[in-house]
């Protein structure tokens, strides 16, 4: 810990008028590789004005501003995905990933009584590649789903990405309905004729029997960071560095802050990250699933309450210091699945987290790869399939870095009768695909 430094302009609490200790980079705050220069971005100017006006801000507020500020946010107007972007996701790596998730939803639909309708809701759908691969599976298994009324609902805050999603999924064969002031800000029809709608918030998605998908969604939700000190838990804030022009730094709050209430009384780690936003979304999902059925499948970087400092930045597929040139790089923190489980508050059952390698193997990725390889005569395509498989399954790559986690109604795992739609048959305690080997009824 460095020497104590200046008092903030805006008090954090009664004691904050005194001093705030600055935090040196070291055991914690491994925010990436610092570039030689610190360009003054519009977001940095905005944040410095904000901090100088009202005092140091929480890491959660910093992440929210940097990623989703309506005027300057990283996600709002940028296409950050793919080889030319800052990071690449599993759906862009291999079509098999989305296909197997499509099979997972059909498997759950069958195991829970084959309802006459369901909503597929994706949170943060990227370029639409994942839901596109899922819809292809739905089309290929049309004979299974022929009597089911399906609709797609996408929760997306980025105008840029929503336009890319629309082009990917609808090809705009039918003109899109746009209404910027409505909770449903865009509507259309997919290439396969399925209704599709866009929302900015999960709360706006109609309630009903639904399957929810969140792939690399929770890891970008804002986190509060806390460090254990001899005086107790202290929240980490971000302040302007008084010694260096146009530079930000981490500091500690001089007293406990309200967000510290999220820390478990028996917490053994000396540094934790907590996302209240993630907790709110999990509670919403849990209430919906408990009330109307369905399931949620979450896939993300994460841990089960074991890791400490995971906040990092990515720019051009490389680690990037989270405090340098804000607004030009993605910010992410590993998902604490033990926290998500806790936030479900027992309303639903949870499965996982299990490693992506295990989940995909249980879903039959090896069989699907063989089928595609046997059908392909082009060496380049075969190489691409093998490369994608290695990226998804290799423990040193994505195989053990990503985890799968599911929320399901309690009766899904234990069988027995429950309130169902009139046209649903009785569900059974059938094994949940992915978390055990895939099997069909």
C-alpha cells in the first residue's frame, strides 16, 4: 500500500474528507499490458470531468460508463466482434457450438412436455451468429417442432450490433418495424419465417414459457471490487492521479460503502468482485422460470467463488490496461457462479458450473464433428472444422476457461406434477443434456 494521498472533491462517506489510500498495481488489478502512451479519449475526458466534479467513482460505475454510455460507450456504436474487432466468441469460431445449443433447447423442450409455444430469449446476442445457428437446427428438426409456435426475443443495448443482428437473421426480406421510443424498438421476421423482436431490457420481454440464453453476457456486467484491509472490507474506487496529467488510478474508500453488503459474512478471499446487476437479472430469470417454466442456459468465463481480481481489458485480441484509453477496449470480469446460484434464492434449481469441454462432449460434439468432416471434401474446410474444435475443447484454450450453468424449475429435476400450460403433458425427471450425456426420449 502506498502512502496516503489527497482528499477527494466529492465525499464518499463522512470519513472521506480525510484521505484515500492509493493502490499500487501488484497482486491485484492485473489489468493487462500498459501501452507506452495514454491517449486522451472522449471517454477519458468525460470521466475526468465527472470525477473532478463529484469525486472518485466505483469500478461498477466506471465499467457502466465505459461500455454503455449512450454517447461514448464502447458497445453502443462499435462492431467489436470477430477477427477485425477486439475479441472473438465461440459462435464465430465454429458452427458446431450453436448447433449443439440448439439441440440443448429442443432437448429441454421435449423433456418438459413439448409445449405448443416457446420464446427463445438471448441476452447480448453479439452479431446474431449464435441464434442463427440455433435457428438452423430448429429448421433442420422442423418435423419435431412443426406444431410449436416459436418466437425470438433479443435483448441488445447496442444500436450497431442490433443492425448487424437484423441483417444476419432476417436479411431484411421483410422490412423491419422500427420504433426507437418503444420497449420493442425493432421487429421483423427471420429468414425461416419466425417472428423476432429487439429490446433494451429483459424486463420488457413478454413473460411466458421461455428458454433464455446468455453467452458471454454476464462477464461484461459492472462489478464492484472490494479489498480486505486491517480495518475491514474497503471498496475500490477510480480517481484522477494527481501526479500524472490525464491518468486514472485505483484508490480505496476510507470507510465501508453500501455495496459491501453484498459480501458474504464467511468470505475467505481477501479480494472479491460482485455484480449487483447480475444478481438482479438472475432474480428476474428465476422468477420467470419458476412462474411459467422453461430454462436458462448461461455460458461464460467464470469460477465458483474461488477467484479474486479478474477485471481486464481487451483490445485487438490482446490484454489492455483497463484504465488506459477508456472507451477503446472491452472490459470484462469473470462470472462468480456461486453468486449467481445464491441470487436465485432457491426459486429454481441450478446445474453447474461445468467446463465447456465437458458440456460440449456430453452434447455430442465429437459425433457432430465426424459428420461434418465426412461431408466435407475441401481440405480448407476440414482444417477449419478441426481448428474450431480445438479452440472450443482444448483445456489450454476455451475448453476449461468457459463454463456452462443452467437454471431450471425444481420439478424439472425431481419430476412430479406442477402447474403447466393446458396443452403441456406431464414432465419427467429426465437427465438434463450437457450436464449429463445427451439422450432423447
